[in-house]
């Protein structure tokens, strides 16, 4: 295993120490339990947004903490859910009195631990709502998930909801917006190579020299199919068409009902993309992909969207939700409306985010 | 070879097509000869800045074209110098009447071709000055270079000089500033893995499973030494101390003398770093390095700078001057003064740049 690390067990701690030293104007870091939070938290009267998940997907989530995006991010060990005490402490630290939104990717461990943290926060009198991101069209039920996994749309939801909170939306409205972003977003990824988790020390999976995995998860969990290597255009077409042609998707998720004071089942339905939709096109690097390759994917994606009658009104191209050094990419399309476009364009100042247009 | 490409010979063309589609508000792309230029070029009365070099180092240089940075960038084939017609056309396209600065990395092919382009531009009545970047302390004379190679300081010079041009500096003053940035900047890199050039199809060099190369060039050209893998702290210390303890470095470079109308020899001397200096610390990913590892390097670099009495006043952490999917990093330190800090903080809007603090 070749990595720029010291001891595998110190990777997250030392990464956080580096972040604290590098960006003191933007963020602070709390250790034990670990979380990154806005340097000016709590922001009185503003809805706070907390996300988190396993480490190894940088810049998500810690790199997205700052003005106009997240108030706090809770990193677990690499590819491992954070623990409830992290989310609870983060929630208490950033609550400015207007409540806290938890943005949770659909992985069983994340859901369980965020739910426990929310319950404890409720017990301490903090309003917490939780929205699940489950946008990955590749597979239904996976190694760590029931239903679809949470992937690229997470990044977009954190930006858009962060801007909304900054603008003064109240908690219910930010949560409703986050739900809208989730049901309007769809993602699918692929891998050319595996990655190696530091404390494991060997590649997560084996791929032949002429093979790739389509529909891979961000932890290297199996995708939809393994096949012979294809060209960038063919790969882009496979991903883009899977995303665009995905039918309406119904499922039941648990959300906190403030009025009832309990978790309730909510039926969500993702509308399919249709001709004339305005979309944000997000070409994401899995981490180890040469930067020169991403515009090649975007070029084909642009052509396909045009052919399908989808108008790309904004884009984001780069490594934003990664799997360590994995090579490959994911494509996320998010149906946009004027409200979302305005929030997308709002200022943001975080360690890890640069914008497309 | 596993890459998100179509035909190896189309990589640069298709990358540029993607860039043109993705960032029409920021840049335009000219094909045959290939260059990326500011969407609003020429900017009347502003000094224009043109850089370029082999592709494969993205986001440098094409990603740095835009308001507050480069006016144009000329990409060669992967790891291959661009041709003089590219620099000439780019120079003519972006000249707003105040002259053009060429920022040239010290590689023999780049120098020769930029010099030919400058001569042709002079012949067409365009004022062109050229500044060489030769900041890499790893080796003197390398596979493609006489003297030191141009590496990390290139990115910093493009940002600082771009801001100066935007602010209204005249050509001589921008050139003098660029020279100052170069003699105040020092860089050294290392690789854990090789990269694969698309049209070659196999790794540029072989490294054993427990080996690394210290002082690597950005084209995979040999470094200072090959050794057994060490920890991030040990690697950071080797790079940082090489940079910090590098003695005064004298050499003769060719620069265009406007008054004489000819190329003249200029003796440059880099002052060594000394206690009390203010520096910008730049931790650069070689492209394939997991993002979680860079703050670990920064953390140690911060400690070393503190111990050496260097005050880090700004930083930049991420993949900015890369070698395709190579894993590894480089460390650049740039001695800063108030003028440079002000220009560093000036607004910038390009496809590929996000800021540290």
C-alpha cells in the first residue's frame, strides 16, 4: 500500500489537524468526538445544516463546511459511518436556535446513527429534521444500503440548502427544499480501478486490466455490471442514459414529524426527466482520475443531454465526492428550477469547493 | 491502459471541446492551433498573460484562464511542448495593446518555441516579454531541462501576475513581478506511482511496490533519489527541508530586452529563505493522490515552517499542477511581501481554481 500517511489509524485525526491549521478563518475542528464546523458557529437565527459519513470521500463533507454550505460535518473512519455522539455534539455546537437539518446519505449505518443523534438532540430541546439522499440509480439494495445509495446529489443538496439557510429559510422550508433536490437528482458512477482503504491495506476489489465496473458505489461496493473496458463516449452514454431514462421511482422513507413528535413513513416519488427540463450536470471524479479526462466525459454528456432535450443550465466538474484514489467518474443530473438556480449561484466560502458555471 | 478517453490522439482536442462547452462565460477555445483564451479577450489596455506547455498537468494551464489570471493558455500534446504557432496566435488574439507577458516553464522545448513565437510577435509589432520559471530545487539539469525545472511556482506566478495585470500594472512591471515571484519560489515533488501517457500506453517509469521517487519531475522524469517508502511526516520533512535549506541559487537566463531589441543574458539569484520570512505554502497533489492525504502533509509542513521561523501567511492545497494520475505531492514555498499578498487575495474567476486562505 502506497499512501502519504503515517499510521493508518491516525489518518482521519491528522487530516483534521491539517484542515484546522490550513483554514482557521473558515472552519474549526472539534476532536473526540470529531467534527468540522463553521468558524463563526453558531450563527444566531440561521438554520444549521449538518452532514457526515465515512471519510475517504474528500472534499465531501469536511471541505464543504463554511459560509453558504454546511455548518458542520462529521467524519467517520474511512468508509465507516460516524457515531451518534459526533452528530449530537456537532448539532449542539452549530444550532443557532432555528433548528438543524441533517443531510444523510442512504447507508444503513449512517441512517441509524444520525437517527439516534437526532433523537438525543430532540431530547435536549433542539429541533432537528433529517432528509435522506438516495439518488444512485445503479442498484436497488446494496452492500450497505436498503434502497438506492446516496451519492452525487448529496454535494448539490449541501450547496443549495446551505444557500437557502443563509438566505433565511426556516427549518421546514430548508428540509422541503432538500427533499426536492433529492427527488430531482439522479446519479450513476463507474470505476476503472479500485481504491485501498488505509487500515485494510489491500484494494477493496479486484478488476482485471481490461475490465471496469459500471454502477459502482462510493465505497467500492459492487455495481450493476462488470464489463470489458469501453471508450469514454460509450461509458458516458451508459451512465447518462441510465440516469436520464430512469423511470419514476417510488419508495418509503422515515422522516421526523415535528407535530407528532415521532418518526413517520413518507412516500417519495422521483419524477422522471422529460424533454425541456433544465438540469445541472455534474461530472465527478472518483478521486484518482486525471483532470484532463473529465471534460471529455462532459463533452459527450452535453451532446446526450442536448439530444434528449435536457438543457444544461449549470455544471460542476471535478473531484467532489470521491473514493480515495479510485479512477472513474460519476454523472449526476439534477432537475433545476429558478429557485434552485438562484441558490446554486449564491456565494459560498468553504475549503473544498470551486464552482463551475 | 485504463483511461476515460476515446482515441489517444484525440485526448487534447476532446478535452478542449469539453472545456468550451462547460465554461462559455469564462473562456473560448481556438482550434488548430489550439489555445484557450478569455471569453472577453482582448481586454483593451490591459497587459495580457499567456502561458502554456504540455497537456497532462490540468488544471494548469487551461483551467487558469479567466478574469484575474491568464488571458490565454496553449496546450501541447500530453507532456509535449506546444508549437510556436499556438503561442503566436494566442498572443495576437489576447493582446489588448498593452503588450503580452509569456510565462514559460524551464523546459528546453517550451523555451525554444515560446522564443520563436515571441520573435514572430515582435515582428508583427506586438510587445512581448518572457519570464522563465525555474523553481524546482530537486535537480539541476534534467531530462528536458538545462538548469532547474519549472514547477509549482508557475501556478502562483500566474495568479499573482494575473491580478497585477488586472490591476493595471504595465508590461515591464508585470514582468518584473513575475521574475520576483520566480526567484522567491522553490518547489520539490515526489511520486509514489507513475502515470501513463495516453499515446504511450504504458507507465512512464517503474517503481517497486515499496519504493518512491523523491524530486520527481512533472513528466515523470527522474528525481533526486529513489528510496524505500517512508511515512508522510518523513516525506514532508525531506521535501520541506530541501526547499527551505536550498542555498542562494545563481544562474543566467535569456530575457528579451526591449530597448536593445534582442535577447540578452540576465543573471538571476534566488535568495535563500530566512527566519522571519512570510511564505505561501502550496501542497500540490500530483493528480491521483487521495484528497484526504494532502492535509496530512500540510500539517507537518506547518510544523516545520514554524520550527524554521517561516510564517505561513497564505496556502493552497489541492491538485493544481498535476502529472495525470500520478500519486504523490509537491511542496512549494513562496516568500511573500505585502504586494504579493494583496494580489494573491484579488478576485479570480477561472474554470480550475479554488482558493485556500
